[in-house]
C-alpha cells in the first residue's frame, strides 16, 4: 500500500483530490480499487474518472485520472460522462443521500 493512503486517516481533510496518469486504471483497476477502498474505509465518499485538462482551462490536451473524496459527506459522489452546461464530457457531482447516514 502506498504511504499517501495513510494521510487521510491521520489528517482527516474534508476533501481530498488525487490525480494520476490515465494508465493507472489499466492494471485491471487494482491501484484505483485499493485507493478507493482505503478512502472509503477512512470515511470518504469517493468518485473517480478521467478528465482532459483542457476542460479545466489548461492549454494542454493532457488527460488525467482524478479521484475525489469527501469526508463523512451527507452526499454521494457520482462520476458521469454526460455533457454538462459547459459541454464538459465528464464531471463529478455530489448528490444528497436520502435517509440516515
């Protein structure tokens, strides 16, 4: 397990963003699954997707794998590939959960 996965457990930030090369998902998801499980075990709602940095205003055509976690969120994170108001083909949004959590 990588050392950075211990930091959310120790520091408890409200939100965490992890980015990496898109190839990180090509090992049958093992790295991504371990990271997602570690964050969920630490109390984070987690979503991940691949984004093009040009959609974020960066003048490059570089794609990055992005994972976002919210600590003890009353919301669940959902990664979707629909086109948003600004034409972004991928976005991560938070949706309020119903019931007790």
